[in-house]
């Protein structure tokens, strides 16, 4: 794994010859060694198709290609950082949540309407997140950003997980999502920021939830 957590808001990436790391522009804090930073115009490992998909999706978060030999410190906006390891599976994550990821991972874009039909599209409108979500697949590591820290909640066929759409960060596994209406105690206390809706995730996998309803 190329990332090492320095503290809750900073990670160190090890860059080796022949490998790449993609990071959000402006996320580099400091570096040691012979390391280069190049604006990425191909949308990562997914190539031109991924780039076009991200532009259509409104997910054209600028990326940097990091290469060479050395170490780099990453952080952004004082946000909490969670490193997620992938072992051949796919991570679904909003583009603006990405801090950095292993260049060996295959990047793509998925239309959320294909998971949950119309409800997937409604989710995008309610949560303020795009109708498209970035996918990262393969063996490697991903560093995502969140407000107030992140917890990983397992999803099992016997026990689906309900998440406030504003608190959703990412998920992985064989998981389907749909939006449901759920009027409850949170509406009674005047929060009024979308708690009448819940994102229901079912199947087998895990969802990452942040300790806040704030957007990045």
C-alpha cells in the first residue's frame, strides 16, 4: 500500500520508479526526493473514455499525476482522510471526495441511475451529489476525504444499511442502492436538510459514512 497515515488529516505517499499516483490538484503539502507533478488530462487509468464520462457527469475534479522516487505528504482543506485498500473489488466514490489513489487502479464513471433506477437519479438530486459516481477497481489503495472522520459499516444480505445521503462517502462490494422516504425524529427537531430521505444499501459489502452532513 503506497499510503501511510501520518495523522487523521495527513497521509504520506511512497512514490517509486515505474509507478504512478493520482492526486487532487492542490493536495500536495510537501515532498522529498526526485518527484514530478504533472496535470492529468486523461482522467486517470480509465483514459479518454473516463475523461469524457467525468466531464459529462460534472465530475471533472482536476488530477495530478505523481511520479518519480521519494515521498509526498498529502492533505486538503483540513479534511479527515481515510485510506481504503482494494483487493480486486470496486470502490464507488464521489469525485470530490478523492484525495489520492494508486495509479494501478482502473478508473471509470458509473451512472447512478443504473443502480436503483429512477431512485438512483433522485438520490443525486436530494443529496447534492452527481448522478454519476467515480469507480476505482483493482488492487491498490485510495485516500478519501470526509468531515469529522469516517466509519466503515458492513452490509450483509440479512441486514441492509440505511444512511443519510449527506453522510454518504463511498461504498464497495456487490451493493445496490435506493432512496426511501423515512419521516422520523430527526424531522421533528427541525434539521430539515434531507433527513426525510434515506439511502438504503443492500447486498454484500461496506459503506463509508462521515460524521457530518457537511459537503466538501
